[in-house]
C-alpha cells in the first residue's frame, strides 16, 4: 500500500522537473504546489496508519509477553522448594 502511494509522488516530481519552465511560464505554481501537497498528504496518511498499526501490534505483543512472564514468576514463587531443585 505504501509503494502504491509513493509512485504518484515520484511521478509528479519527475514530471515537474521536466516541465519546470512551463509551470513558471504559465503561472501554475499554485496548482503545482496544491497537487504536490495533495499526493504527499495521501502518502503520509497511509504511512501514519501503517506505523500506528505496527505500534499497536508491538504494544499488544509486549503486554502478552509481560503477562506470561508474570504468570510464570507467580507459579515459580508459589511452588514448593523441593520441586524446583
């Protein structure tokens, strides 16, 4: 999904480099900048959601790991000493 959103940015940038004199000649800087900001915002939106999803997954995995670790420690503390050694 991120690659799909990145290609319009690259395409717009490459087309703008080749047509920079035409953009300036016809006073289309505002239109160029609005399109540039729009494609960057679309890319940033997808990247933000991807990053937020990965962070949420990391927090959930960390919580489950800590819960299992706590349960194992609790069991080890309450086992009789003879069964541990």
